[in-house]
């Protein structure tokens, strides 16, 4: 499959294409902040990390996902496709130059092997959906986590959702790559956020560009501003990507950078290879292909570097 054509304009209106899309709302999560939380995964991110654990959230546009192992080759998708985008080879070879993402194939797929990732919620609808689980938040000191992708890509929309959640007395946590406009973030979104999880991946700007596609200059500047911000609970997170972010040179550079700024607690995020299946289902290339979890020896080596830090339970 080759899905890069989804980055091209389709017959759908440009206005519709620009609407913020949600890839998933994960309820009853215990892994994305304190207590029981609902996690909103926004589509769209300024980075394109080669190991991205949520590859379906990199593009801001809707995408077709094909779970090959679920396909029973019923042929319904080929029969109903109005553009003839699905040939004899089946949905594993969709011609995306023809595909308009109408969803007919998804609706007719009897096994659920096909799906469209990306749904628009109005702020009212999204908040209403999230508030339904308020009893769980209240009884566990939990709340809502805004994740992605990158929630700040649609700053106005995210700020509106966060402000309404705060009006309801719900704890708001944002997970961010840190690559955003600080002035807009501080004015629009930060006042409604209780907790920030900010990722620090690579200290070397050259390596950051190589593995994420962007400079880390704005990211480190924004993390410094977050460190000095009042009224938020800030956790710096390090995604542990074997051979990329876990080199001793990089980890020692991160530890030193944080110590210089008075930060002595960190969340270490172990590598999770399950993203590979999602990337394949989207037809994405795999420039980084490790398909195994971190070993205990690799974990110990990382912990040694941060021996003087308070390490979050995420590790």
C-alpha cells in the first residue's frame, strides 16, 4: 500500500479538511496521567518521528487503515467503491489517486478490516462525550488528557475544549512535543491546563532533525518557559528509543540539561513496538523497525544515568 496520496487535496472541501480531527478517544486509561482518564488523540503533528507510537496521528487529514489479518476477502469493498480505487488485489492495494475517502468500502466491509481514522467533533460534542465519565475522574483524582499527535496544532479548538472542561471542574493534562508558538499557547491554552507532559527526545539539534524532521530549538525554549511557569505540574518525558534516544551520550546530555535548570524528576517512556502494526496498516514506510521490547539490561542502563532523579512510574 502507498498512502502518501492522502496528503493531496481531495474533492472534499478545503474547509472540511481543515477541521480538527480526532483519531481516537480512549476511555478508562491508567497510563496517561494520574487517576482514571479519558485520552483524546488529536490528528496532526509538526514532528514526524521515525518511531512514532501513534503514526495514525502524524497527518492532520483522514486516513484509511487496513488491518490485513482481519480481511476475509469478501470483495464487498471492490463492489461498492464508486471510484474503482480497489482493484483485484483487494484493499491492500488501494489506488489513493482515485480514493475520495467516501467511506463506502468501510461501511460494507463485513470483517471490520477497513476503517477511516479521523473524526470531527464539535467542541460541544467532544466535551459532552468526555463529561460522561466524570464520576470516574472524581473518584480517582483523574481527568482528561489531550494527546496526539499534537494538541497545540489546533490551538484555538484545544483551548476551547480545555476551558469548558475546566468550567466543569475536570482536571486537564496536555501531552506535547513542545513545538508550538509560546505566546499563543500561554495566552490561549495554558490557563486551562493543570498538568503538562513535555517530551525531550534528543539534545543534539542535528540528530533531532534527522529522526524527527524538525529542529529542537523551539522545543527546548518552550520547555525552559514551562519550567518557569506558575500553577502547572510539569513532567519532562524521555521516549526511550533503542539506538536513537537511549545512547549514553544523549541521556547524559538530557540529564545535564535538566539539572542545570533545576529539574530533578523525569518520566522515562520505554519503547513499545506495537506501533509497527499500525504503521503497516496505514501503508507507511518503516525507517525504524525494531520489533522487540526493551530488555531489562537496557532499562537498567537508562536508570543508571538518571540515578539522582525522581523517576515516574511510567518506567
